[in-house]
C-alpha cells in the first residue's frame, strides 16, 4: 500500500501530492476517515452536475489507509491505474513525435 501511495504521489501535481502526504500522516486518522466517508457519500449523488462517480474510488483510496481488508485490492487498483497512465503517456509522446 505504501508503495502504491508513493508512486501516486510522484505522479500527482505538487499541491495534490502534498495533500496526500498530509493525509497519510497517522495523526490525521479521524480527518482522513471523515473525508473518505464524505467522498463515498458524495459519489451517490453522481447525477448532480458537480459531483461525480469518480469520488467513490478516491474515497475508498483514502479509507483504505486505515481499513486492512481494503488495502490489498486498492493498492492493486492504484498500481494498475499507474501502469495504464504510464502507457498512455508513452503512447501520447510517441504520437506527438511522429507528428513533427
């Protein structure tokens, strides 16, 4: 799980990476759980214009820090997503080089 979060922090923009690093601090456990449950609850209102279903995996990601049975599947999901992101980024760079 820590490896997945470390790699995710490397890919995120600096402000988001700092926020994620702060959320991983053991001292903010209750804030982390509150934010995670709030994001999961908000995902049920996906039909509203501003709130979307994408809040569900973000909430699960945050809660997985404290819930042991979620750690392995969420870490696998994060690592899979990071591999797909790297492949997409490589494809995009190759495509841009061919266009020049």
